[in-house]
């Protein structure tokens, strides 16, 4: 089956939904493909909020300065200024859509503070900001006549003019551009073909390649893997942000404990009850995330502890219950009353600061191909993301991307190309699916053990050897059996893991989130790492 649209959107978080709504209002027919249900995304799990200058006591230059400092010399300053400048207007659009950011008793916005911020500037909906934004956007696109949502459709690979030319299906004189994609209908197990003039990739992050992550199960790096396979440049994948405070549990689950809790006065303590952050940074518990995560990692290694404590007991009990109702209830279900008990916390893989290279208008090097959100590398985050700048980037770049795509369609609206259907010949369903689960476990342990908070060249090389073995196995498996979601996810996870390692091996310095025992100093000139097929 083949279907035609003006624009395809892969992903249904704040980036994809915001973009889809804007281009649909601009007259385009849009299809949103999401491999789970439309509400399942990293956005939905974002607790802290969205950073922007909305207070008279704050200013854009302070936000720019905080972002540049957190990015440790690798941010693109022009991009930082553009995105931060556009933030307040885009936030007003969210408010107009019905996002009810928490207010103080006098009606002013309640602004939180998080690590690396010199001012209170985090707009939030208690500790469920992402969920509130997601719900408002889903309500806005519901029943929109120009938007069709395909739930449980797993995008497999993009189709380009160049790919069809290599297969002898198009003449060689036509310029390369994106023309569609293949997607697995998970309900029917059939692969369907989607044709489009443009694609917006907004598929989120990669947290599931690690053994411990705050990310939902969908965050398997599919978009980065697909973009790499069609020849796009991938930048700075070594910068994986480990959130310092995830709820420790022996089951391996890692529920996020928002940085905003420390912004309100919670203190990190070792198992002896000693506050330790003053030993690592003058900003104490509100240092940027890379510094706090390494500090916790070091404290745990020194003592052999499995976690440290996050102590919020000095904050008024009524404030904790009102400001952080989700954290309060989750901890209570785990036998922890945060008004009386410290919370056991550990770092966990959280956010990718690199991704598919794009410009300030969300364009990539391939005509018609756009990226937005965590899957993109715009230059905003540099070597370490400033807390709550992610939702800001997503909504601003969705706006800029929409303007860019609509202009692309006005100036150059190419005709649809007849796309080849997916062919599986006589491939059978696998009767050895346990192999996929074993390989997935091995991959996640390898990344956690060798490509974690503290790295070395030898560890990275060990990881590369193990990942190459997994790649060989999964490639053979991919070509010998019918595709399914588990196979497709693992194929993408292994590829993305290999790209993270290759980027990390390129960086001969310690900078931001990439801390290596072999290169403790920074190079005088900051450059991007880059991988391309």
C-alpha cells in the first residue's frame, strides 16, 4: 500500500506535533507517524519545565550566558541567541493553545530554578510540564482536517532520489531529495510506503541504548539511525547527558527526580549524610548536570555505595506535595515519604546533545529533509545541555522548521514519484527471538560499562569490538527474517551505539559530558565530532 502527503512527520513529541500543527495551518496535508500511541514520547516524561525569559528581573543575555557556559565552549552562539530570542513568543503560543503554566497566588507565572541557571526562569506545570504540553498539542491536532495520525507505524528507512537511482528506478539526472519512507504497520505486520515532498524527523533520543535511563521504551535512536543510513551527517553523539538524580531501585527502573527539586532547596548527601557538592563546584547542588553527575559517580565509587541521597526534608511538606505531586506520589508508592525521608538517587542516561546536523531553520543537507527536537544537532546545547532548554529548542525549531518547509513547498514543490513497494519475498518469522533480547541486554550493558559518565580510550575500543560483533549478528538476522518492531529497534540501537563510540573516539579531550581519563584537558579550539556513511 502506498499513500501520498505533502509532509511526513516522524515522531509525536512537542517538536513533531508543534510542527505538524503549524504546517497544516499553512495549508499542507500532513501525516504523523509514531511507533507507539501518539501520547508516548520523551516530551510526555519531561518534569522540570521550559526555560525562557519571561520575568522583568531576567534578561536574554543572562540566559544566553548560562547556555554558553553550560555548553562548555561548543555552542554556536548565533544559534543560542536566535533560539533564546524566539522563546517567549513560542511559549505564548503554547499558552494560547491551553497550556496552563503554574501561577503564584498573585497571578504571576511561577518560575523554577535549575542547575546552571542564574535566575528563576523555568515555566512549569507543577512537575508534569511535558505531559501538559503534550495534551494541549494533541487536543489542537485532534480532528484537524489536514492532519492524519498513524499510530503504531514504525518508520524503517527513508527513500531518496539517489537510492532509487542506484536501484535503476530513476534516471540519474534528477537532483537528490527526500521522497518518502517505508513504515511497518505493527498491527498488520505489513510494510507500507509513504510518499511526500518533505519530511520532518522529530523522533527523539537514544536513552534505551544504556542499561539505566530515564527515557521511555521508545527512545531507541531510530531517527538518527535512519538519517545516517541515507547519508546525512551526525554530529557530537559522544555528548550523552546523564541526569544526576534518578530514583534508585533494585529493579533497574530509573524514575526521573527533577532538578527543580534542588532548585527549591534539596541537597545531595553521601550515605554518611554529608553534603558533598561544595567539594566539586562553587554552585554546589545547582552546578550544571555534567558536573553533578560526575560528582555523584565519584562519591559512589569512593564509598562503594549503590546510590547517594537527595534530601528535601528542609522544604515545607505542603510545598513538596503541591509543587511536586507526581514525584511525591511515585516515591510514596516506593515506600519513601519525601517530606520525611531522603530519596535514594543515581545518575541515568537522559538526553542526547548531538544528533543530525541542521541549520537554524531545521534544514539538513538533503533537500526536503528537516529535523527538530532531540534528534537534531543545532548547536544550541554544545557539549552539555542547560536544564530545561530542550523543550524550548523543540518548540522554537518547530516554528522555524514550519516556516522553512512551507517556503520550500512554495518555491519548489516537486511532483510525487512512484515509489517501489516493500518486498520480503519468502522470508519467514523468526523462531529465535530470544537472540534479540540477549543482544539487546549485551548492548545496553556494554554502553553503560564502557561509554558512561567516565570513559577511557581502552574502554571505548572494547565497546567498539563488542558492538561490531553485535552488528554482524543483527545484519544477518535482518536479511534472513521478516522485520518486526523488536528487530528494527535493536538494529537501530546497535547502529547508534556504534556512532556514539566513533564520535567519542574522535574527541581527544575532556569537554562537557565527554570526560575521558586519557585526555583530561580541553583542546584550544572546540570542534564538532562527525560521522557519515
